DNA sequence: GATTTTATGTCAGTCATGTTGACTTATTTC
DNA sequence: GAAATAAGTCAACATGACTGACATAAAATC
């Protein structure tokens, strides 16, 4: 154990630095999901419904296959929550114009309301963390998070200048 | 909508910045957990077992109540995975010396091996992200993540100087 | 010393969310 | 015309969460 107990020299990645990274992700995700989960429970829905509503809101007209690619679950798993959301009129389906096999998914007004109320707690949490941390820290956060995400999905996050 | 489409001015938090923050957390956590999940599936265990093994390794001698406080699940939920881990001799229990009602939890040698092999993929992912991002970005990452975590748990992450 | 609280564990039932495998239908592509 | 693709369905199952009720041992309090 080369435990020099030096000042911070993060390019010499100690065991403890890495462990702290693991724990930051664990606690942040735990707290980040707690509020919407509690709201969802009250209306008989779960986190999986939130994810679907979120990404349909994010990419209006998204196809089922595209959604499966993002969520990385099976179509049978998606089917259940998507059926719930369509039945309860949070999400509308319409056939694709170019490819009529596709079902393009969009939020109804009711779905927009749900998405907003669920994600607002998360937006507030992010906003408060960003404000407290400052612009430079936010850029560092972005950079490290992108490094954690598999390379295939990094293109979903265009650099600040391009936005 | 005051959409000025300016250059990056992160103190004016636009809708899109916040949405990007939400998605960074979603994708990072999804990819961060995928590798250990796949390894666990091969030996008939799940993510819940990983969490327990991780935190018992992190805090040797931790009590059941303390572990429940970290995981934020019910004792019935913990009981099942903890029993598995004790039965399969990944975790050992011994009565507390000061309070003999407590069961102090520690990893066995077998448990240490399991914890290491599971978390190694995660450590490697963090290490690679940290190296690619650089020291300043890592500090920003830490700061923002701490802002996302509920205040009660921030003390678990001492500032760099104090480590 | 008796009572209450705490730490832990257990039994039973339920729900949400994931899985695999098999199969169907409509449509598009080759 | 045949094969591939997009979507959906049925069935069975595993995991990990939950609630509620109850039990035991030990510690803390009155």
C-alpha cells in the first residue's frame, strides 16, 4: 500500500478516490429518484413509467424501438408500462408516415402535466446543485459524467457551444 | 419563454441545461450498474447483494440499522439479501461487544473477493473518466454531486484536504 | 426491579419491474 | 414472392421493493 497521504493529486488515483466516486453516484441517484418515486406511488405508477414519460417528452414522435434502445429493457417490459400510459391517456400513439409499422409516441396534455410535475423535483435539485457549484464546476461535472457514460451515447450530449 | 440562445451562461439555468443534467444521471447510472449486474446474474445474485457487500466492505463492523439507513430500504428487504450472503459465507456476523443486541457485519475472505471483482469494473470506469477529465473537472464533479445528494449525507464525503 | 424501548429477525402477502421464450400481424425491403 | 423488421401478445418466472404483524433478546429508563 503506497499510502503517501499527500495533498490532493487526483491523477494519482487512490483507492479512496475511486470508492468516493462510486458512492457519489450511489447516493446521488438514490436521492435523485426518491421524490418522483413517492409521487408516482400515489397515482399507482412506478419509476419505469416516469422514464417512459420522460423520454417521450424529450423526443416527441419517438418510436418504440428507439425507446427500447435508450431504456435498455425488453419490449415485453416496456409493453406493460407503455400500455398503462396509453390506456390512462398520458401517451398517444400514431402510425409513422414514412413507415406505417411504427407507432410514434407523443405525450398528451395530461402526459405533459405528469412529466412536468414528476421532473420538477429533479430539475429543482439539479438547478440548486448547479447554482451552488458555479459554472466551472458544472462543466467538470458534465465532463466526468460523459466519461462514465458508454461512448455510444455521448453524442446525445452536444458540447456547450453547439447548443 | 425568454430564449436568448446566448453562449453558455450556466447561472441562467435554461430548461435544456437541467434536462441534460437529468439525462447525465440516467445514462451514467444505467451504464455504471450494467457490468456488475451481468456478473451478479451469473452467480445467482442481484444488485441488492452488491450494495450490501459494497457497504459492508466499506464500513467493516457496520450494524444492520446503520446499513438500513444507508440503503434506505426496509429491514424485510435487507433481510432476504443479507441472509443469502451470510448463508453463502460472503458475510460474517458477530455480536456487538458494547451492545450485544447488535450484529456486526464483516466480509469474509470470499466476500472480499466478490466485492472486489464486482466493484473493479466500476472503479475502472471512474478511473478512466477521472483521468480523461483531469483534476479540476473531478473537483467540479464532486461539488455538483454533493449538491445533488441530500444534506444529511454530505458529511460522508470529507473535503480533499481532510482526507 | 419492572417497564419500555431498541436491535434484530421472521412469516405472510403483495406489487413493480425486469427476464426468457414462443408466437402473431402488418409492413417494408430484398 | 420471400425475408426481415416494427410492434404486440401470452405465459411463466425472478428480483427486490413494500406493508403488517409478531417474536426475542438486550439495553435503557422510570
